[in-house]
C-alpha cells in the first residue's frame, strides 16, 4: 500500500473505527467498524464491520500473482458482517456481501466473469454463484451453518461446454500449461 489512513475513536468499553482507507495507486480498500468489549477485557466482545474495494486487479494481489502467474482480471468486494469474540477465538455471526470478478483471463486467454453473493439468515450463510466461463453459463448455491464445524452443502451447474474448454481446465488444474 502507498498510504493508510484511519480515524479511530476509543472508549473504555470498545474501539470504534470510524473510517480506514488503504490505497495502492488508484486502488483502495475501505473499512469501517465497531468493536465492543467489556472494559479491560480484550478477549471477549463483538465486531461489526463494513468493507469494500475500488479499482483492484488480481495482478495487484501478491498471493495470486505468485501462485497463478498469468491470471488477470478486475475484482470488487463489498461486504458487512458481525463477529463474536469469545476467549480470543473469533466466531462469525453474519457475513453479507458480494465478490465480482470481471474480465478473468489466463495468459491473455479470456475465461469470463463471475459473481459470488453471500447472505446470512438466522446463523445460516447462503452463497450464490453466477457467471460465464468461455460462453458456458455457470451457476451454483450453497448453505452453511455459522456454528460448529460449519457444515454445509451446495451445488454447481454448468451449461454445455466445449471439449477444448474441459481439456484446458483439466490441464490448468494439474498445473500444466494453463488456459
């Protein structure tokens, strides 16, 4: 990041982050949130947060660049959530948001666009996927409990896909010549 700015308010029973902005060139991560905890107790409490990104590419993410060279595209994240903290352990209570990847490509070969949306209802996280992979429609959904070992289930459906695309995906998954 080129710059990091934050405005933080503090009270004995919590920390409130009014606004935080991390910037790398024209790309930004925007964060806001509130952490409430018993006075003097930093291991228990609750965090409510909002987060979003602006103008990011996959190439700007170091882990993506190192693990998948040639992977390119733009992405945007928006989300909000609540986390309970008990004895220093974080437990998600709600997570709502979207992740959109547009212009996804590998080695300058177009793959498509994808969106994943998540919504929490009564401690159950529902996730939906929609997109296009080289002209084939991709959709899916899943449901996960926000408790225990986070059990869940889901499904993904792909419309008719060319044999060449299946072959390219298989090679990419094996770490050979990517798409």
